[in-house]
């Protein structure tokens, strides 16, 4: 009789332990991934996910398992996610799309969903697995870059100066639309041409290139450029060599500004300054001549005054005084006094310096001082005025006292001449 072979039976406990270990390993693996991961069955029920997924939603993963998307997010988002999931399960094509979601911290985030279809060992659909990439920072950066690009584009298109980028050999790589102010060429027509073709002075161009290569940059370098008509205008150039890298050689960036009007104004101002300088020198010469003439006139005036006073005091007034002691009738005496008064009126302006400087002198003292100034001796003055020598000495003493030179070794005549 043949013996029956023993049939090996599978150990249910061993298989169960292996499934538990496999599940634990899978959970540990997806928990180690730094982005949110989740997986669902064909009905859209969540079967699991990693810790990052729970943190993103602000829930524990165990509270999510067994629920659908409709039970987790708002209705509008749930409809969109469910529609995308159904399309994935039907077509089997992987999906990737951006979407705005509400983070657990209450902030709105822009995320990138990536989902793929899961199959079992028999190749039958078992659901899907997906991941979430938070691209909020990237989108904000892109938006900032777009705004910056628009802003710089506006600046580039509206600046008054001409911005340019050229190769070291002068080939124009980029130039701002403001070049239209200087040329009838369009910006697109100039790109690829050599900027050095528009330099009026080739030697000046070589100086410019040498300065840039030696210093790395230049500021306010003046150069003559040719416009579309072939005439030159003055520009101020600022330029700098960009270092370049392995992908491109060094190049030059810079700007130029038309300063022709400013240079013309400076030249006009210089000419006016020269003209003004010439006129100033002429005026100085005229002023010097006038000063000489005025000085001569003053000296002539003083000489005339002295001559008039001398002649009157020495040649006329003494005889008038003597006539007073002659036998004159009343009418003759009246005429004589009128003549004396008129003569004194004539010489009174010539005596203003003494009378102003020594306003407290009496009329007789002024008369005596005037005779002293013109060199008359005490005796001569006494004879002219018809008084005694003692009286004249008395007047001279009062004059010295009032002039502040009494008891000083100062010549009265010299002092009076200084006053006049």
C-alpha cells in the first residue's frame, strides 16, 4: 500500500505577520519623503498617506483614512479633484496640474499635484497615488520676476539716455528705443552693427577703449558721434566691462547722453565771460582815467580857491577896510558895505572846510584863520582888518584853543592847510 504524501499547509499567522511588516515598512518609507504623499482606492476613498500629508491638511492621517475628498475639502475643490481622479483612472495617463489650496495654517498655497494610477499584481486598477509640491514661493518669485521685467521694460523703453550692450569689438547686442532721438534707424536695424561706425573721431575711440580696458569702467567720457545726417554731436558716455563666464565672453554695458546743448551753452557762457572780462578791463581803464581827471579837477579847484581867496584877501578886502575910514557919505558907505558883503558871499563857499571842521569859530576868527592860512603875518592881518596886533594875537590864541592845538608845537598855518 502506497503512503500518502503530507500536504504542506500555509501558516496564516506567518502570512499575516509578513503583511503587517510590509505595511509598516511602506508607511515608514513614505513618512521619510519630505513632501505630502497620499493614495486612494478606485472609489476615491483615502487608504493612507504620510505625516507630511496630514500636516499639510492639519489633521492626523488616521482621521483621513476611509474618507473621500468631499469630506476633506470645500465642495468646489472636491469636484475638481474628483473629476481629475476619474479621468486618471479611466485613461491611465499620469496627471500633473497646479491648484490653489487652503493650508492648515489658514494661508492660501499654490501646489503642484502629481498623480499616477496604481495596479495590483494582476494589472487591475487598485486606485491611485499622488504627491503635493508646495510651489507658492516659486510662483511668488515668478510673479515678482514678471513685475520686475515689466517695470524694467518700461524703464528701458522710456529712458531719455541711450542704454546699450556691445561686444568688445563694438557689435551692438542691445540698445534702447531712445536711440531714435539721435538716428532715423530703428532699434532693430542697429542691433548687429558696430557702434564704432558712428564715432566721428577714431583716435578718440581708441582712447575710450583703452580707458575701459585699463580701468574696467568710465564715467562722463565725452566723445563726438555722427547722426544720420553725418553731422557730429557731443555725447557723454558711461560704460563698464562685464566679466562674462564660460558661456559668454566679456561685454560692455553703458549709456550715452547728448550734451550738445549743454556744451553750446557752456561755450556761449565762456564767450560772454570773455566779453564781460574785456568790458570790465575797459571800464577799469576808464575808471582809472576818470580818477586821474577827478584828481586833477580837485587840484585845479583847490588852486582856484586859493587864488581867489589870496587875491581877495590880499588885493581887495584890505582896501575895502581902508575905504571905511575915508570920508564917505552915507550912500557911498552903503555901497561899500554891499560890495564887502557880496565879496564875502563869493568867498564863503571856499571857507566851508574850516567852518565845518571848527563850527564854533566866530566870523572874525574865521577871517583871521583864513589870512593865517594864506601866509599873512600878524602885522599884515592887523593892518588889513584895521585892528591892533594884540587883538590879532588874541584871536590866534582862541583859534588854537578851539582847534585843540594850544600848548602844542604845531604850526597854525600848516594845521589850517590840512583842514582845507
